[in-house]
C-alpha cells in the first residue's frame, strides 16, 4: 500500500477483505460508492506476485488478476492509473482487432502483467475462454457484482458467463464487489458464482463483508414541487460547489443544461448518445471544475470518483432505491456536508406506472418485435444462428413501426430468453475485408496509393481475406477515400466508423416465442415492487429517510439520522 499508493492506512474493512482473499476464500464485499473497492483486489494481487517462484508450480514466476468490469471507459482509467504507478496492466474490449487482443493475451502469459481487465461480454467468446485457461490467473475480481443477479437493479445477462470461467479456473478465489445489494441480491450473487448451486452451501462458501451504508455527512431530502426546473435553479444558487442533476432522457438533459446556462449557471449535459471523445471531454471538464454542473442520464456516474460534489439532484423518479442510493452516493465523498435531493410531484407516480409497461410490454408485443426484427435483418425461418448484425436501433423502430422504449425492453427480454444477444449502442470501429483472393489481386490494376493501402492491409491483418477486421486506428480522409474507391470496385468490403447496437442470433429464427416465468412474470413482479418502494420513499414524511434506505439494504439503524428533511422538520419515527 505504501509502495504503490503512498497510503499509511487502509480504509474500513479493506484489510479484512484482503486477508480473506489471501486465505483463498471466495469473498463478497458490500462497500458504499467511493469506499476503495479497487484496492481490495489490487493489493493482494501484488502480494501474490511477490511470492517465490516455487509457489507458482508450472505457471512461471508471475501471477495475474482477471478483472471483470462493465464499462470500457472505467477499464481504461484503471489501466492507466496502474501504469502510472509502475504496475503492468492491460484491457481487452470491443473494437480492438483480433491481433491486438491476441498480443495482449500473449503479454499476460509471458510478460510481467498483473491485471487483465475485460468486459463480461468478452467471456462469451469460446476462443477467449480457451486462452484464459492457460493464463496464470490467481484471482478473479468482479466489479459491480450486482449485475450478475436478475434481481439486481442493473442486471446484465453477460455477467452469467462468469460461472463458466469459474469452471475453467476452479481453484482460483473470487472477489465480488458492489455498492448496492439488498439481502436478496446478496444471496443471488453467491448462488450464481458458486459451482455447487445448492443455496445453503453457496451462502456458507462465501466470506461476506458488509460495510455500513450510513453516510453521516449526506443529507437526504425530498422536495414536493411541480416547478422542478425553477426549484433546481434555486437550489444550485443556494448551494455553491459541484453538482450532478439526473434526468431520465437525453433531450431533457440537453434542454435543462441550456436553461441553467441561460440563468448564469455553468452547466453541460452528458448522455449515452455522445461519442466517446465528447463524453470524455465533458466528463473531464466537470471533474476539473471548469464545468460546475453536469445534467445527465444514468449513463453518467459509474467509476466517477470526484470527492467534492455538494449536491446530487434527481429531477425524475429513479426506478429503484438501489439506483437512487448509488447515484445519490456520489455526493460528499470528501466527507464534508452534502445533500441528495429528489424532486417529486403527483405526476411522477403516473409516470412510474407507465414505466412498468415500457419495461415490460406484453408478451404479444415482444413476439411481434422478434418477428419484425428478423424481417428487418432479412433472417429467414430456420436460419440466423451465430450471425451478428450491427443494428441502427432508431431505424429499426422507424422502418418496422415500433415504439422505442417498449422495443428496447422487448429485445432485452428476448436476450434473457435466449433467442438473441442484444447489446446497447456502441461505437463500432472501421472494419475491412479483402474480397478477392491474394493470387487474383494481380489481375487488377491499382493506383500507387491503392496498392500501398492493400499491401499495408495484407501485411498487418492476418485474417483480412476471411473476416472483417477492425482497423486499429481511425484512418484519415485520404485513406478513407481510397478504401471507398476499392469498395466500389468490389475488391474490398469497407464499413466506416458507426454507432450501432450489436445483435447476435443465439438460435435459429423460430415461429413462436416462449418466455419462461423467470424471464418475464417474476421479473415484472420484482420490478413493480422496487418502483413501488421508490414511490413510498418519496411520498412518506414520517420515517427517517436514511433509516428507510438502510432497512431496504438489510441494515438496521438504532436512531434516526437527524439531518434528513423528515428528521429536520419533525420528530421522525424509527422503522
């Protein structure tokens, strides 16, 4: 800790978690946002790497920690942070060429690498898992572990692939970390990650560390108002310092940011519709203090560690207390007073009911979306298995006359049911494939520039004649024009940089769609109960708000917090 991070002491619970990992235990750490989760797997990995060569058997004089993380930006940040401390680390993510991925894996096998960051989707690759089995992995770290539970607020089906990796690496301990997990989600995480799926055995097999979610410096407030924009301006004028304002859609983020600027508040917007460079620019300006207020959707925040946020304001009602707690918890990480404010009006309850239908459209509608998506992609009955398409989601909805929100939810449900694998919009790097065999290229005439480009492609991309290859860098306009000219002649297939949703058919197109209860009915009931808990939190004014939050996460508090709005205005009752 002193050598690499220059800290003299651990934060609460960090040392105990590290000792558990070093003892070889599967460990689940429930730590609040900003609690220092990364240290818990980084320190023990470096300690294991410092052991004698004899401890490693046949796998050489080094060890590796496999880190499964949900966001590319977060992976890149952590890799750069480790490198800046003189620690070898690498990441594999969508958009890298196969050559780059293979070279990274070779470096992890033969070089002094300590950390390999991957997305859960990467574990769906059979070739990747075969390579993974040969690496000297001594620890598996799973960030945002609540994503593995279907009862978690941000369930991602790809996280279920982690159980496959556990079977490949059976004697490797796991550290799963999350900032938001109810008792139900905690049990499900352990069950999903334990090779023996017996519920009782699964819970016994894990060492569970739960840090208190109590934040004595964070004041929870609900303000009842129909004039939310005006209220937001007033609060930002009352309280100086950095702030986050959460809204539910991209258009509202842009409009509110403009309104704040027109009222003399330095603000910008952030959402998933921006390209990566623009997101990075906006995020960095806010972190550095050039931008005071960031108005954003829930695409903003994961992995953000800005200590001096004084306010987090929610204009719209979140889907669950888990989501609200995680986002509100980004205020006051410096342990100085901060406030988390939810703006609420009666119409929010109506909107919440509509959200249920948007997130869980009828089974008939989901079946219609499946068939129309197949038609849109020209996938016939009995075909499509294994084929991946990069879908312009808005175009799909427009051409097939489908509503955007219910269609998005339908595709996610079809993913859970195993018909497709639909992923959120990504930046897809330029791809190219040579359609003509190497020998037949000599039958064509080329300009000097075209010949140079073709020679470079053949030299740098070994699979260029069989599969589309990701270009390692964005080509300049001159190269782009040359590739277009070769495409027009049919010599190559070139697909420029785009933003699209990858969709893979995991089975052949079928006539009927069946949704098992655990895919639809059970999840719908659970979603309704979570959003109802959020509504009750907003509408009640009797019980301490922090106590409600702690109780929801299975933690009891003996006394009201005394500084939430209910405690401040009345003598709040205990839960």
